[in-house]
C-alpha cells in the first residue's frame, strides 16, 4: 500500500530502519510504549481507549525485498458485554508480521527502473519511505483480529431479563409468573374496579345463580 504523504519520524508509530542497512540477515530488536491512537479496535464494540498505553515489541529483519517486521502489541481493551451490557475489560495481546518493501525493488528483491509500474500489486504492499515505515495500519489490523467480535463479561453470562431488563447474574432466581393472555384483559379490568363495583358485580352474579337454581 503506497503512501503519498511523507512520514514524520516524530510520530511514535513511525520507525527508522537505517541502522539495518540493506544487509540481508541484519536484525534489530526494539521496544516502545506509545499512546493508543484514536479508534484502535472494533468501533462501537470494544477497543483500546485513545491515549491508553500500548507496549510494542518489534523484531526488524533485513531481507532481499525490504524489512520484515515481526512484533507483538499489548494493551488493555475496554468495551461492553453484549449480553448484560456491563463494562468489559480484557488484556489484549496482538501478534503481527509484515514486509515493508524497498520502493525500488520487486517482490524478489531485484532493483527495478521505475518503481510503482504495477499499481495492483502496490495496493497490497507496504513500502519503506526514506528508510522509515509506519506501523499504524498494521497495528490496527492486528488489534481488530485479536479482539472478540462479541465480548462477554464471563463465558456463562445469562444476560438480561427479556421482560424487565434485570441483570440475571445478580439474581439467579429471577422470574416472572406466567399469565394466560386470555385472562390478562380481565385481570386488568378487575384491578381498575372500585370495591363498590366489585360488590355490585358479586351480587349480580349471586342473583343469576339463584334464578338458575329455581
């Protein structure tokens, strides 16, 4: 994936590979703690809060085609349980590996006269720029793949009551008495009647019974 904007070496997610040179087999190990960039995770589900610490461990290896970057990112992700909507916090560990190609070399490491001729191939590749590479897009992809699409506070979370929204984990015996929908309207009517109306109705029902007996 070619980039038109020049990389800023002051960006904590931009790394310098000049120490490696172009000596295949040369290695460099780096550790760095950065502040999480914005929207690092699955938006609206779970992610690393902006500004939270992210620990990076990187292994840079010079190869014929460019620099092979292998690493691990560790951070604390925050989200919401999809079943009971309680806050969820989990320790994230995301592994990644990506090749950052020399802009003047093909996929076999051979120098080419006019880099970027094959636009389709360039779309799928990351390139070094003046010996620098930007880890952010690789980090974002790795974090999304490492996070659960449906986070839960615990594997057996029972969720919420479908009738009243109560959290079932707080009250395992929570339940609602089942009401026959055929009697629900009559129960509502009875609940709205005054004591006098109920007495009158009882008296009327008694009179009907007496006539039936005669």
